[in-house]
C-alpha cells in the first residue's frame, strides 16, 4: 500500500535552500508572497486620492455633435471593426482609436462614456459623430445635432 500524504502542499527537500526557508517547498511560487504584500498595500478604491471623475480632464473639446448609423451599420470602421449602431461608440478626427471619452449633452446635462472607433465627422463644423445608441442615451436622436462637451478619460 502506498503512503498517502495528508499535508496539502507538496514538500520537496531538493528545493530547500541551505540556511533559509523556501516558499517553493510548499508549492507556492517565490513571487506569490511578494504579490500578496503588494496587493494588500495598494490604495483602496475609496482612497482619498480621488476617483477618475474627480480629476480634471486631460483634454476637452466643445461643439456640435451628430449621430450616424443607418447607412453604416455592418460596415467596417476606420479601425477595422464592424460598426454597430447599438454600441456606445463614436467617430472623431484625431483621438486615438480605443480612447475612452465622456460626452456630455450641454442642452440637457446627460453624460455618457464612449469609445472612439472611427474617423469623422465629415460635415464642417461638427466635432464628433456618435452611434445611434449614444445619441439615444444623450437624448438628441430626433434633433440630429446637439451641443456637447467631449472629455478624454
């Protein structure tokens, strides 16, 4: 009959370092303890350092925004993904693809976080084109155009 170990960790005397205890003998990676200490010392989400919402934006732009979608749904965007009018995305002339921005409708105060995935708008005077879903949440689908503020997060 084989001997059954009741200790939950595998102990290997070959991993023991002379003069020191080794965490590896218990099956724990050497960096495991360091990682646990690091995570315990990290600031809590409610720390007094403030949240992303409390900090001033790194970049902001204000002006008219419009929405687009019916003729572009299912087609490729400038970053290569398939455009979906039901997703919270937007087109901007210069912001990097994948950037997260907060768009606030200045007419009604509604705000939403969007991801940049396309280039545009191609209408003079407008600063961004939003998906139908974004325009719906911001409350300007019927108007087609709204005054808005864009803040880079």
